[in-house]
């Protein structure tokens, strides 16, 4: 085995460990760490939850902080600043490691190369960009938020072969299979928030929680310009258990807003800028202010078309069922196909799932 391939092998293990923090560490990135000595793993660690130990110190604790002469593989540049935890860089230097292999530089301006510099100043060999693309994809939501200041937006669409958005009255509620719905719950568990429009909230009365798989419930966001969401809906009734955010305009009814707040709903009022609507930019901005780094839109055709029109969607998930509905609301798809790259396509139950990522 060459030196390069062994670096790849251990970094792949670190990336697998990092995934264990999915849905639990935001607004921090997912990070995994593997410590190797004489081609043998002597310790592993990962960032398991926001506020808990970082991956490097989690791994080092299994060695009582001492890793003399070892090589550390870490999926993101070690931090140099105080946050919920002290800087990882100090513990790494004290440990006595001889080499640190890093998948990618942390774009956080509080780090951004400073960790690499500190390690080299301490006489530690540093190798960078090992499996960089894989590490960047793993933390794509964090990287987008850090670089743009806005949440990473995923758009989820469930559709028939003729692009219909809902079943006709009297038919089963769901277009897609139970397996597809399981997959959607897994996606929910990975993001900070799920977002719908008021039309979907009124028509479906959804829960928008993670029920079909293990995982944390994301915040629920409803775009409701005129604050029409009834207090009798499931979203409002469960607002004290699962964070629920209503984004409405400054032209909405004040009494309605206060009634929702009294039920535990976080009501955010934003200015109306044109034709009594709220700008998509303002929606994403207020979510970012609440440290929501990623959001998945699960609304209907209107919300989907709006997000695509405003060019804020970073990732698309299609679940296509092998049925023809023939009438009813339909999806309006983005025709600028060059903007999208197919990353995955596979069967999920009887449906086909396709994932596209944005070429930016």
C-alpha cells in the first residue's frame, strides 16, 4: 500500500465517523478523527453533538491526551478559537503527534488556515486536501452557510410521472411509497429546519417531524404572509415540543400574531417589499440569524417555483412514483438544466429517487 492510499484509507474512516454527528452538531460542522501509529488505529473520535467534545479531543481522551509519534487524520482543519469547547489545536500540540493529515481547510474566518499554521510552527508535519471533495460534500450545508451567510436550501419534490403534486380527492393521501417517505424522514433528520407555505399547512395539516427513523426533529417553518395559520393545527398544538416558526409580513394581523406567540410559536415579522409578499432573501436572512444553517423545503408547487425562480436552491431531491394522476396541481421545474448535476439516482421502493446538486 502506497503512502497516498493509506492516507485515503484512514481519512475515509474519519469521514465515516464524522457522519455520526449528522443532525446533532449544527451550527458546527461534522468532524471525525482517527489516530494511527505503526499502521494501527490507536484511537478514534467524532463531534457527537453541539457543545460536546470536538473530534480531535474526543479521540485523544482515549489516550489520556498522549499520542507521541502518531499520525492524526481529521476531516476538517483543527480549530484555534474558544467556543463551547477550548481550541483543539492546543490539545493536539500537547499530545506529541508527529503528523496531522487534514481533509480540508475550515472556511470559518476564526480558523481559515490558522490551525495549519500553528501546527507547523510547533514542528508538526501537516498534509492537507486528502479526500477534500468528499469532506466538502459531507459538510456542504455548513460550508454554504459559512461562505454565504445564508442557509443551504434543499428542495424535496414528490411527484407522479405526469408531474402532479397531489392525489385527487378521495384517493390515498401520498403519491410516493412508504420507502420514499422513510427516506424523506432521514433527510429531515439531517437539516436544521423544514419549510412549507401556508397552502400546504392548511391543506395537509402536517407534523413535519422525524418519526420513521431515529433523529432529532428539525424546526418547522411556515411562510404565512398574512398570518392565517389556525391555532388548531398540529404545528401550533405541538409548538412547545418542537420549535415552530411562522414568517409573516408587517401587514399581517397583530392579534393573530400574538395569539400564535401565546401558543409557543416563534413569529417573525419581516417587511413587505412588493405586492404584499415577503422576499425570499428576507426569509433566509432571518433564519440565518437564528443559526439555522440548512433548510429543506417540503411545500407545494408555489413554494418550489418561487425558490427555483429566486435561484436559492442548492440541492434537489425528486421522488417520482410510477403513477399517472391526470389532473390537479403540477410542479413547475427548473428548465435551466445546466445549473444542476445529477449526483445519485436509485430505486426507493417502487419509486425512483434522484438527487441533484447545484453547479455554482
